[in-house]
C-alpha cells in the first residue's frame, strides 16, 4: 500500500509510488546543512516503493514535489516506512528545519512550509548520492539533521529584457533556484532593448517596446543581424509565474529600471524623453544617453501608473526601481529638466550636481509610489549618489562599496558585487571552448570566496546585510541552455555563500559535494559547466633549479595522467603524484580520469626554453589589474600562450608601456629578442606601436641600444591572431636585456574601438 495524505489522494489519483534505489545516501549536500548527526548501527530507515508520504493539507504541494523527486520504484520493500512532512518546528529562524530519521519514520519538520520545502530539497539531493542495493531499496541511517540559512535574502536575477525567455524557461530557472535553496527572484523586466511586462494603462509599452528589429553583432559591431527579438509576459502569465514561484517558496521581485535603461519605453512614448525622439527599441549594448525626462509632468504620471500597476500585479513586499547607469547629459540640455531643477531648488553642492539631485528626486518619487502600495523599493547602488529615502534597500553591484556606503548611511543592503556575482562573466579562461561572454573572469571558486559581511562591519552593520544575489545579464545569452551553462554550478557556490555558516565553508569539500549535485543536474537535463571537476594545472618557475615546476590537482578518486610529447594522455600515461620539474622543451598535456575511467578535458601547454628563460624579470609599470595574473616572472617562464588572451599566459598592458628588464642566469651570446602580441580589433587588442631593445654587455654597466622598430596600425578588419616581432642585432655577449614596447595610445576612428586606448598583450620574451 502506498499513499500520500488523504487530501493528496484526491489530487493525485490513488496511489503514489515511492522509490527504491539503495545505500550511500549523503546528507552533506549543497548547500551544506548546519549539523548532521547520524547514528549508523541502529536499524536504518528503508526507502522502498512501499514507503508512504504523509503530509498535512497545507504541505500537499511539498509532498507532491518530494514524490516526484524520489527515485522510481523498482522493487517492493519489507517495511512500509513513512516520510512525514510537518511545519510545526519551533525555531527562531523561520526557515529552519530538521530531518529526524528513525527506523520506521523519516520526519521533515520545518518552522514554516518554506523550511519544510528546504528539508525536502536536502533529502532529494542526499538521495542523489545513493547507489542501488540489490533489492532496490535505499537505507537511510537514523539520526538528525538540523539546518537553517544564514541570510533571509538569497537571490538570483534574470535579465529577460536583452533577450526574451518564454514562460517555461522562467519556470525552469525558478526550479534551478529552488534546488539551491534560493528564495528571491529578481526579474529584470525592462531595459533599453525590450519592455517585457504588460502594463494595461500604457499598452504601447508592449505593442512597440517589446520588439527590436535586430541586434548588434558581437559587442560593438560592425553591423546588425537584422533578426527581430520580441516577446513579453501578459499579466496572466505573470500571475502564473508568481504562483509557480510561490509553490517553490520564491518571492518575485519585479524590476522597472528607471530613469535610465528606458529606451524601449521612449520608443513607445517618445514624449517621455527630453528630445521627443524619435527613438527605437535599442539594438546596441551599453548605456543609452536617452533616459526619461523628469522635467515632464507626464513622465511622473507614467512612473506612478507603471509602478502602481506593477505593485498590484506582484504580491511581494519589494519592487526594484533600478537607478543604475543614468547619463544626465540630456537633462543638462533640456529646458524642462532645468526648470524642474530650478523649481525644486536643486543645486550643485558638496560634489553632487543638480542633475544628480534630479535623479534623487525621481528615486524618491518612485519609492513614494511603492510605499503608497505598501512596498519597499530596492535600487542599484547609484541611488546613493543623491538622497535615497531611508527605507530604500541598496543593491551593491559596484563591488562591495555600495554596500559599505549603504550600511554607513543606515540602509538595508543586498550584496551583489559584480566581480563575484555576475554570471555573465566568463567562468573559465578557456577562450576557444567557452561561449561568448561579456568579459571578466568569475570562476566557481571565486564566487565561493565571496563574504557578504565585510570584516569591519559591527554586529549592527551586519544586521543590515539582508543577503546576497547573483545576476545573469543576457546580452549574449539567447537560450535557456546557455543560461543554464552560465548559472550552473556557480549558483551552487552562491547558495553556499548565502546559506551555509562561514565556519563550515571549505572550497575543496564543496567541490567534492558538487558531484552528487551534478547527478541531479543530469537528471533534470540541465546544461552546466564542468570546470570544477577538471584537472587544475599550475606552473611556477624555479630559477635556482632552472626548471618549471608543474603542480596538478583533481577531485579525490580521480587519477591524473600526463604526457610531455604532445600526445593525448590516457589512463596508461605517466601518473602524476608529486610536482614535476620540467627542464627542456616539451608540449605538456594533462588530464584527470574519473573512477570509472572517464576523461575530462586535457590541458595543453608548450614550454620553450631560451637564454632568457628563468631569468630575473622586472617591469616598470604593472599590467592592467584584470590581466596582471602572476606578473613579470611570467614573461620568462618559458610558457607561450595561444591566441586566447584570458588564459593567464598573457599580461595585458594599457596606456603605459611594457618596460621589462631581464637579467639572465649567466651571460649569453645573443643576436635577437622576440616578443608576441595578440591582435583582436573587436576587443581593442592591438599590436605594439613600437619597440626598442637595449642590451647590457657582459662585464659592463652601460646599457646600449640594440634595435628599435615601429609597427604599422592593425587592419581594423583583421582576424584574431598572434603577431610576432623579432628584433635582430649583431651577435653580442650580454648579461641582461631591456625591452620597451609601447601600446597604441588611442585607437584611430576607423577602428571598431576607435577613441579608446588599446590593450597590448604579451606572453613571453625570448632570445636567440
Ligand atoms: C548593472 O549592472 N548595471 C546593475
Ligand atoms: Zn528633460
């Protein structure tokens, strides 16, 4: 006999079969529960297809979801154990739950239905580690799990304006959030490139604003693809999504980004802009100079109507009012805006311009409308640039500085510092193997390292930190599958930052616990990044030993194999056990094999030793910080990069020259020095403008100039490639060389990044 509660019986047609695989259940899930006390040795709870799920009426949705997540029954068991769901735990934290496992009953009890739901998710994930027993049952050792989240606000943002994602995709996104114990869905519904929420009082917002005619190619063109992007959510669809989220204990926070990022609204209602247009739904990325005109009374009525309608549509306690990236150039020129500034007596004062104060006026107005509807406004940290109302919640995306300033001024804050929380950044430096991304580098380990409460926060400061959130902007993300790849498994790292007590966090342990979570991803059909299970290879030059030392790591149970002849590693290749010192030219390939012998992705590096290799390298001005990696020693470590410049092999210089002095291990007869750059016009990567080489003759302390070259500007239409420069000279016995290579100070107008300084990437300086 198998059944749910009586009430579920009516909803779910008679009998609910429950699973049976067996053994190896692991409650050390992601996020890691607060305490796990198992007492193996007692008779375990046996999960079989006879197991009964019993739940009160109010938990019928949780019971149905648990039933759908349990393994499919394959064999009847001896005992009809009961999984009992309750929500009467007494705990100060409303999201706390316990899982009590006794031989005949497994009870998940939450301090609320949401808390019970998190307990159900933990059981679901714990079962993913189980391996089937012969009779098809799963033994769950008796004991007790007690868990609660660290923060009440555990958010994920989703930009559906840059690309539209249909209702089913949004629901899938909510499912992913629920799996990770996240509970706030920040829905970025409007932007320059599309308006996605039906507003009945302003129908043109979706009639006009929900469609753009095409999209710029790449980041900055040239050219547009001419493929329309359109779509919006009707109010009925929104209600459906809100209900779907609520069943997963997720609160939806709609964002109406104002007064900037409004070009789709201006295309719909041009009179709301300072110039009156015409405007198009923007086909470019970046920050449009055209923003709402707060000098116009109709703009303020528009804001009141839109926020009011949104407040009625979304039952949650918060509305996000944006506030980010607002250029004020149009306001400076607009007679209506200038009149508003005069009428409100706004002044340039204390380093805050009158136009910044005008944005403050709009922020206050929007917060007032939200408050009138019983809602509290959240804004990006730019709302601090002028007087934000005390009750506004500050979302810190400019690193943690917005959060710091917000707390200093007594605001509640949500931490979403871009370098840790932007899931549109690359998650691996493997250029050729990664989907196109906005830039940056934000790997799972980096997300995991976020600490939302800053070290110098007092207890009362810390109490203002509501929690943290990660953001998925979708300029370059067009499909759900791509969105999944960008958020998984970084969402797992976020969930542990948001949920798990800091003293329990441990990245290597987390990496191991990701494996069963990935089994859940597989069972859900999610597309996810696997970098964390790949072998990690690190190189460190050892000048003393004149060697490059290779250190590798992989997950426990994985075997690491490597080759030095460029061949693909196999399980029969040399096993890596301790760091390896490499002393001669070779092509190094490393891979890790799972316990079942499944290979990961092999790494490949080339070592080429020249008289400069392992010398002492000093540089005058440091590389641009994003591309500084390990700095100067990399220029003489013998390792050469591929044309993919984020791999860590290349140092990136901008504005100031590469001015490197290399003192060799011993004097050598040289006749040339070579350096290489990466050319990629669309990313502002340009060849050097010039290079000058100096030498220090052996036994002398006077530098002499050996060669000097200037290089023609790159062809703006050039493909992505490596440019090699060899500066030749009469053979000489030298003890040191100095290479000064100048980047292009400003790219010419015909270049795709015209007007910007170039980035010059250099991987190695070698000599013959
Ligand atoms: C933002 O990334 N503009 C909030
Ligand atoms: Zn104006």
